[in-house]
């Protein structure tokens, strides 16, 4: 070991008259540890929220979607072309259109009316809908393809009929006052607005409820079998048909979307998940960066404490520095002694803080130590994701700040003139 490091370690050990300096050094180490601890925990929680939100959004939005206005018989051939591209897990057709939904009272009279979005999907063996299954609180996707029994009251008489299934959001079901097994009526709003002829409507029976934790979806989204939505909304000018695509790596979606756009041609609109929810993810990224910079100020304050500590050590060790210089030590070696001290203080605090942050974040994520009210937040517990890059970034930033803080005291020690110190002291 070089003598500069040995002397730097020795200077950190307190003599009787230097206990105050060592106390400030310990406070500096504690400040670095607290700052890095807070940073690692906050970044782990923010990463957890970001990943959880992305998973919830992608449960209802495909990584890539290709759409056009109105029915399109050419989608079947286009689907086969897209499936042949690399990096794609599955491709499935869909329809989407705004609708009106009407629930009925036990006597058969209309009860509540709400607006929503009707999404037609292929429920059987559709890997694109794999994430949607995880949000179902009751029922199953298979019921969309089935005719389910329900009771209807018409002209004062109750009878049992079989209707196609529909899956609705939990909040929408509460708004309409319906549950699994209850009938509802879906109406094409454009057929009502035109005032020409009778409105296009169809009865369905609730085959399941989903709860994503995102009110935008839970209060408006409905799923039916693709054949049923096409039958109801074939003439609706607001109807969109298209293909939804799942990919192996969701971060490859923009590149694959460009390939799909080249294959499909200009008549189709192709978008990926980074474009669909770009403002939301940009806000999350900005918030995460802001937390990093704000909490890094704690480490910066600790770095200033390290500056003060090293300046006092330089003043206390003026004679020893002069003796070292007269014995042949170079000015650069004197500076290295105090840079070594700054590095030791920063490294000690960083290792302590990052290790404690990793342990606490791991415990929060594994044992769900922090609970949230589910009626106010989309999650019931604080999600945590541990990424090595977060811990490495925090450790690197803390050590660099501490080394920068040690530059001034090291330069001050380097500039001391041994002749003047020996002469007057």
C-alpha cells in the first residue's frame, strides 16, 4: 500500500485533542449514508410505480396497434404478413367504438344510462389478452363466446333467455347498478343521433367484471366477442377496426411498429405504446429525475461537511505536512493524502447508505410493509423494483461529489510552504 493511503487512514483516527474533528467526520459519513439511503429507496419505489403502471396500461392497450376506419376485409391477409415479422408474439383483430349502455330494473324498465367504449376481441386462445385475464375479479374471457342465461321482464312477464356475454369494468358496473348475470343494452350512439329509422341496439348479459385500478378504464371499457361487435356496429362511422400486436420485448415496439407501417401501407394508422401514453410516461420519467436531483442535495450537504472536516485536518496537520515535504514528499503526494481521506469518508457513507437502502427496499417489496388505501390509489401496497443501475448511479454520484469536495482541502495542503511553517511554528 502506498504511504499516501496509510497516512490518510492514520489522519482519520482521532487523537485526544482532535476528537471534535473526528466527530464532524462521522457526521459527514452519516450525511452521505442518509442521502444515498433515501435516494436508493425512492428510486426503487418510483421504478416500481412506473413498471406497475406500464403493466396496467398494457393490459388494455397492445404494444402495437394498427387501425383503420370502418370494416376492412383485407385485415386477414395483413395479419399473416405481420405474424411473419420477427419479434412478434401474437397478432389478433379488434374493433373499438363509443357506445351507450343502458341497464334495466327488475320490472324491465330502463334504469341507468352511461357512455363507454365497446371493444370487440377474439376471446378464444388469444395471447394478446393474457394481461387482461389478470384483472378479472369474476367471470372469464371464454364467456364472451358463449350464450349465457338471464331473466328478462317484458310486458309484466318474466322469462329466461340466452344472450351473448360482455365483460365490463367494475366502476361502470357500479354506476349502472349491475352485476354478473344481469342484462344490459348496448346502443350505437350514431344511430340514435341520426334520427333515421330505429336505433341499432343489442342485449348482452354480464359475464365478468374486471378491475384494473385505473378509473379511466374501469368506468368506461367493455369487451364483447368480435363477431357481436361487428354485427352491432358494422354501419357505425365511428367504428375502428384493426390488429393489435404483442411483442417479445416491449422496448422493441417502436422499431417493429415502423416495420409494420412499411408492410401495411399508408391507409393504416400504426402506433406503439410509447406514443399512446407518451405524456404519462414522460411525466413519470421527469418526476423520477427530479427526485434524484433533489435528494442528491442531501449528499451535497454532506460533501460540504467533508470539505470542512478536511480543511480542519489540514490546519491541524500543518507541521506534519511540512515535515513530510522536507523529507522529500512531493506536493502531489500531499494532495493525494487528503483526496484519499475524502474518498474514504465518501466511500464509507456510500456503502452504508446503499446497502441499507437495498435491504429496506427489498423488505418493503417482499413483505408489503407499506399499505395504501385502494380506493384512493391504483395499488394497495407500495410497489418496489430493484434495478442495479439505480444503485450504481447513486453510488457513483455520491463518491464523485465527495471527491470533488476533497479537491479544495487537497489543493490547500499542496500549496503549504514547509519553510514558513517550520520557521514560525
